[in-house]
């Protein structure tokens, strides 16, 4: 295989915003076909990208000989069936988060990809934020000592607008938990390791959203976690933080405190880290060093484009690099399964009002 052919399944928001520009940066890689069940979305995506090969049925895209790898960017309930079919057909898989509807399904997906010998990746995009990568490097190097606390806050204002499939349990599985907190659960895994047990609360404040559409999912979620290391975690996410903005705006904080210091970053300032030193009165701002501005090997020019958007392209580079180098992608579907284990435990905890143990994965 000289040119890697990629097929995109689900040609909506994230496919166009992240994956198309991401693959455009990758050497010897071409998005050869698009799929979407909505003909208007498919026509628009084809027109915007110039990719003429389009399919309404994802089975057809997977069956194409020129598709060596697929991106699964559909609503969540389809991630499992598409990933299993792609693995069976010998295609590498980059799957959007949350990767599955349940932990059991997530494990089945990761196992199927391993058994088929294809590369597999979870689109935990924020692992590629330069400040996040630098922060992880410092934590792993031991600059803070053994972390005491991890906290994550994702506060946005989506008002009462219609969220489409995102507000329907049978299509999304969970609401704010899978939509926004999944990434932050992964931050915690990345920074302080696996969650051992947790207690969670989840609430739906809006049963009906704009246009009278019913929602049967949480629009606020919080998790109080105990990590296997003994560190504590407090994670909160909401779409109802009025006046906070949304998307690239809004609070997206990850912070770690240890005996020798604290580190914090917000995605809104992806090239800065806030550093707390022993005895200081407040955190100070430190620029992310040059060597962390792009993912190792990525041809992306860090001086080009809006840094709040452009780090996202590095995840497609990692997917292609892992395929070329015949090594596991980071993060893999196993990382997606680890997050799914926490999500399942959070749903059980909120339903039953008790602490729940989280199974260790891998
Ligand atoms: N990694 C990230 O930062 C990030 C950001 C946003 C969304 N996501 C994830 O990406 C996925 C898609 O989210 P989105 O915001 O792009 O949603 P979207 O609604 O904009 O796009 C999803 C597309 O899938 C299509 N689709 C539905 N059923 C299909 C089928 N049977 N076959 C083919 N296409 C089908 C829809 O028509 C739609 O165009 C979700 O899992 C979401 O959680 C991840």
C-alpha cells in the first residue's frame, strides 16, 4: 500500500471540522470516499471536499478496495456495528468517542480489531492539545510528586437548542457524560492512571428542548472519583452554564495538584500551562516549549491557523503513523474501553445512589 485510502462514515460536523483537514496533512494519504445516510449532508460534504465517491450505506464504503482505513463519525449507537464490520473486512479503524453504548460492547470492538490485526484508535482529540501533552510529560517526569488531586471542568452554554441524536438515549447512550465528560475521564487516565471507584450524579434540567423535542438524557454530570493511586478526582460537565459560551469557548479546565506543585491548562489557551510552585501565591503562566507544539512527526506548521482548532489534526496523523509503523495507535480502542468502564459505573452509581467499583481494563 503506497497511498493510504481512507473512508469517512458519518460526514457531519466532526468529519469536516477535524478529520478532513487532519488527513489532508498526512503524507501519502487520501480520503477516497464519504458516507452519510442523510443525502443533503452527503451532497454538501462531497461538494465542500471535492470527494466524488459517496455512499448512503456504510457497508458499501467498507467493501471498497481502495478504502484501507475508516473513520467512524456517526451517532454513537452505530460505532460498534461499523467497527466490527470494518475489522472483519480488514480495515483500520479510527472511532469517535464515546466508542460504544456499553463497556461490554467497547471491549468486543477492541478485541475484534486486535484479532483481525488492524490498527484501532479512539478520537480522544484533547490528548493532542500541546499544553495537555506538556502537562502529561511533566506529571510523568515526577515534577509534582505523586498527584493528590485531579479535576476537570467542562462548562458550556448550549441553552435549550435541539441537540438532535445527542438528546436521545437509544442513539447516544448517555448525554453530557459521553458527549463531553468522556474526554475529561480520559484526561484523568492519561495524567493519574485508572479510576478504581466512583460516585456520580446526573441530572436532566430540560426535558424538552427547542421546537418541543423530547430529551431523555442528562445535561449535567459530576463524578467524584478515587484513582488506583489513591488520588482524588472531581469532574463536572454541563451544557447549561449560561453565559459561558460553547465549543471552542467555555471552560475546559484540567488541573493536577501534587506535593511539589500544581499544573493546569484550559483548551482555550492550548499553548500555555499554568504552573503552581511551592509557596507561591498563585499559578503563573508558562509558554509550552517548542518541541511540544506539534505531535512528534506531524508535518503540521504550528504557526498556521488558529491553535484552538489546529492541534486536532494531529490525531489523524497519529492514526496514519501507527498504520505505517505497524504499531498500536495512542490512544487505542482500549483507552476508549477504559473510559466506557467509568461511564457504565457512573450511570449505575447515579441510578443507585452509591459508590461503584470500576473494573481494571488491560
Ligand atoms: N472527538 C471530538 O472532539 C468530537 C467532537 C464532536 C463530536 N464527536 C463525536 O463524533 C460523532 C459524530 O458527531 P458529530 O458532531 O459529527 O455529529 P453530526 O450529527 O454532525 O454527524 C453525524 C453524521 O452521521 C450521519 N449518520 C447517521 N446515521 C448514519 C448511518 N446509518 N450511516 C451513515 N451516516 C449516518 C448523520 O446523518 C450525520 O450527518 C459522535 O460520536 C460524537 O460524539 C467527537
